[in-house]
C-alpha cells in the first residue's frame, strides 16, 4: 500500500540480527561481505529498528496505550468491565503495582530497542567506513530511536539506567539508575547529533524513514516536557521555517488511508497488510485491532481498548470538525435507533457495542472496504507519532511563555484554521494578547487537536495541573503517580543494583 520494500525487509527477515538471503546474495559469488557494501549489514539492523518500533508493547498495543493515554481524564481502559479489570485499577485509578505485566512489557521493549541501537552505533564506530554517507544516515536513525526510547523511559520513571555500550552479556546492562537530568543529557546529545546525520528528505522509495525534521521535532518535544522554553522555541520554529511540512490535507482525511504520509506527517510508522494472516503482524501492527469496536458479528472490529471519555466529548468547541474525526460513536444495543448522533462519517456506520467507554478512538477507524479485503483488524493502519500541528502548538506555547504573544497567535491560528476548513462559522480566531488567557487557550488546543494521541497525561504533569484535573474527573491521582514503579521483575533480576522508585 505505501511502504518501500526495504523497510519491510527487517520484518520479513525473521530474527533480530538475521539478514534476508535475497538481500545478501550477490552473484556470481553468492557471498555477501562488508567489503561488498559496508553499510548493508548495519542497515539491516537499522531496518529492524522500525519493525521493533511498531511493536505491540511500544506503540500499537495495550502496554503503550495504558502508559501513554489511559492515565489522562480523556481516556479510559475501555473494553468490557470484566476484561482486564486489574488494568483499570492500575491505570485508570492509579493503584500502581510493580508486578503489573504491561508495565514490565513497556520497560522491556524500550530497552530492547536501545540495545539494538547501541549495537548499530558500535558497528559504525568500529567500521573503517564510519564516515560514509549511508553509515552516517544509519547512525542518525539509531541515535533518534535511542533518544526516543530514553524519552519514553524518563517520562514514565524519572531515574532509569542508562546503557550506551553494546550489550553482549546480561551483566552489561545491569547498571544503577541515574538522574533524570543525566538521561536528558544523553537525549540532547543523541538528537543534536542525529540532526547532523539525517537527511532533510528521502526519495519516495524510502517513505517513512527518519529525517532531520523528525529529530528536531522530537528534540522540541523533549524540551516541552522540561518546560525549557528557549530551546523549545528554537527547535520548533526551525521545523516550521524549513517549509518541509504543511496542513494541506483536510482534517477529516488525516487519519484515513488517504492521509497517510501527508504533508503534516513528521514521523509515521509504516504498516502494511496482506490477505495472508501469517504475514500480517510482521509488516503491520495491531494499532487498530486493539482499539477497534468491541462487538459481535458485523461489529466485531477489535478489542475495544483505549476509549474516549464523556469529558473529552465535552471538551470540543461547538461545531469543531475535529470532534467527528476523533470520536467514534456507537449504539449500546441493536434496539437503540440509528441516529445522526451515533452514525459515523464517511461510511455511515453505526456500530453496536457494550464497551464501557463513551467513544471509540476514530483515529484508529478502518475503511470497511479494506476490512473485507485484508485479514485482521486493520493491520495496514500507519501509526502517526509526530505530526506538524503538534510542532505548531509547541511553538505557540513556547512563544506565549516567552512573551511573544503575537507570534503565538499566528501558530495557534494555523492549527485552528486547518481544523475549521471551509466552515467559517466555527472556531473563531483567537485574538487575546493576555498571556494567562492565551496560555489556557493553547493548552485547550493541544487537548482537542491531539486527543487520544499519546501526550495528554504528560501535558498535565508538566503543567502542574495533573492532581487538580484528574481528581476533578474522579481519578484518585496523587503527585507520586506522575512516575511509575519500576517493574519488580527488573529489580529482582538486578540482584540489588536497581532500586525501586520512592513511595513504591
């Protein structure tokens, strides 16, 4: 559907460090060595990083959604009350336990990717061809992915072990925690170097590969989490002024197949499906399956995890087109009449489900014609991880905090104008230069533009409003819940090297 076969190669090759025979065979000798193409073996490991990034535990499954989304007031576990009741207690109600399975899976997958990145970086450092352009691009990709995963870890746990060397024995990774500041120092170093190694763009044969803009945007996001306004402003505005990205795709197409890899896509994991079930999860993801309508018969579209709340539905301004693009409406029973309020655009579907949430995630909604063509629950759906509207809103927030209210208004209006489209009677332009009022409006815009995407909980934490907002929503959040307990299984394996976070 939309991915160069090279990027699919890692998924189709099988194991972590095994290369495809078809990729490695070279006639007439039939033997491939580093002398033939110095970057190829390293490149195979890099392609595998994209495969690992699509994993159930990191971006496309229950552990990812629980860590990133369910803890906010706008998301909840979803599914049926009896399905994963322990996860509801843990993630919706902040009854943290260090023995939780998804907690350990999320930790483990981040470090799995980090270790693979370290392997790639060690290969490059030891290669006499380390300065070749392709090697440098590979280096930039590995640095980006390592920074991405350490950012996941430091936001979730604060102090974590930092492993930067090749892991050969388990003892190589058995290190004590370091401060959050030290983790961020590595992230800053990795992303600064990644921006120097990665290209501005790739050819169409390499759709989905990391670019300078992805590294600079991720760096902006890390500054955002730290409320570091000056470097955030610098990073975000550099991306904006580059002119690489745009908002040309209508808001109701962004999360459809037609909107994949559109002008606002900065980092998007490529997924594919086939008509043969055994191949689907090696080249696709469970992103849509896990969040799809949990029903029966015609409406058995997925597992129904990670659903939107009534509070999220109420957050959208009157007439905001993004509401219909974010919330997937449904009926509670076959007997409930089909109305405009429970029918979804553009395919006129009105699913039936007894799931406990108020809305399913329409950003994981699949085309019924593709459901018929491909097996599984939407394995072909790309995963959008960094979008241009996020960068615009980061720039707006930084500009506002720096007193550049006029510039903040310009960035904010670009996002609202895109959402407004041709409907000139909704989402009026914001005109206030009052910093406090503008700050609140930018916070609101992040909530609705990025609804049911990964960062709402972390926004509340960095704004210092998590306790107020979440308790008002009926969640028993306490300040200690900003950080998760370290998985007990990891502490046990460390033989005393790794110590639990405070209060757990």
